[in-house]
C-alpha cells in the first residue's frame, strides 16, 4: 500500500481511536459580531447559512433561532440542537455505519455569547450523547479569557477540546478587503490564549482570496507553521450567491482560482507544513445551488485522489520543505 503523502484527518482519528470517527455538526443559533441584525454583513465569502452542514438543512425550514450575540436561550433553540444531534447520528450511521462521534459546533461564531449562556448550550449538547471530543468553531475577536477558561474546563485525560480558529490570511490588507473584522495581531493574541489553556487548535485558511497569489499564500503558511497549530483546514475560494465577493465576481473585479491552480497552491503549502500537522480539509464544500463560482471545480473525492497522485508522481510529501 502506498504511503500517504499528507496527514489526513481521517488517518489521525483512526490512529487515535482505532476506528473511524465522525463529527456531528450543530448550528446552535449563534451569529457573528460583524453581522447586522437582519443577517447581512459578515465576511465577504460567507452567506447566511454560515457553514451549516447540508444534512441539517431540512430541520431549519420555517425556523429562525439566530439571535444577536447568542443571548436568548429558548426551549426551541435547545430542542433544535437535540434534533440536529439525533439527525446527525442517524445520517452518519446510515451513510457510513458510524458508531463513534465528535460534537462539532460548526456554523457561525460559537463563542459569541456570555460564558453562562455558552455553558448551558455546551452542557446540554454534550448530554445528548457519548461524544469523544468537543470542537468549537469561532473567531479571534470572540475569545475572551473567560470563554477560553470555559472551553478548557471540558478537557479530560480522555476527552480533547478543539477550537477551530479562523485566520484565512496572514495579511491584514486581505483581511480588510474581505471584511473579516479582525487583524492578524488579534488572531495571534487569541491563538496564544488557547495555547496557554492547553486546547487543541485548528486554523482555517482560504487560498486565492482577492489580491493574493502563491507568494502571499506561502507567506501565510510560513507564519502558521511557525505557530504550530495541531491542525489546519484549507479552503479554496467558493463564492456563495449574495455575498460581498459575489458582487466583485459579477462586476468582473475578481475571479476565484480554478481547481488546478488551487491544487498547485495546496501542494506548495503542504510541503511547508510540518508532517505532524493534521490536514482536516483541502477544499470547500459550498452546495452547488448556493455557489455562484467556481462552477466547474472538481468533486472533493476526485480532488483528493488527484492531489495524492500528483504528489506521488513528484515524489514529494507534506513537510519535505518544512523549517519547523
């Protein structure tokens, strides 16, 4: 059997738990600090669904649990969390034969609420199953010392707590252009808080944002490699309808990289990331009916296969150019 060319998340989980493990994705009704009360605003590449898992969509038809700063904790909000966990378990069992699960707060900013509210939400969701880990996705400007202490309180010798922290680019001019609402310096402060608390960190990056090419991409990778997160999620640029990037695209001011260009960026990035860094994702999964561009990006499975084949043909591995 050929040796894998990069450290995929599925391999990490199988090595750690001895079998396949799957994430149950939950939209807990949070929003983001730079979205307006009507849901508009936010990052230039993010639509009103905020990365909600596709298999949960049906549960949200006719429902609205999104609240400003996540302070309203209604029975309906908790019940919808319960239903998502139930539905996620059923879907993953049916699709993959899944038996063991990780609880994953995925959509929007999952620390954007006072600690007392966050604790009730996390406690309730964790009570709905025998989860192996907790993953919380959030922004650098929504990680106060109190929120980090709360997250750290869930750590146990046999129970990891991960924080997925959005960076996207290590260039402030890019973060400003896509309306991220935070700086690289703010990210580094949040990263340090998480590291000091002993939490595991996965950093989100997007390759090919407006104004960025291979040079800027590799500068971001070198910056991140020096920090040493446990994992990284890498996305190509997908442009959902109605977003700020959609306006630039429709005006001809910006065109996202093709799948082959993204693969070229990705290979050079993987070579500079330490071999121990878990690669949780290499492409974006925006549903076709919501995606304005690119329309002809190859399917995820085919992309992974071609990536492995190309790295094998070039006789290269993740980390073979790493300085960390």
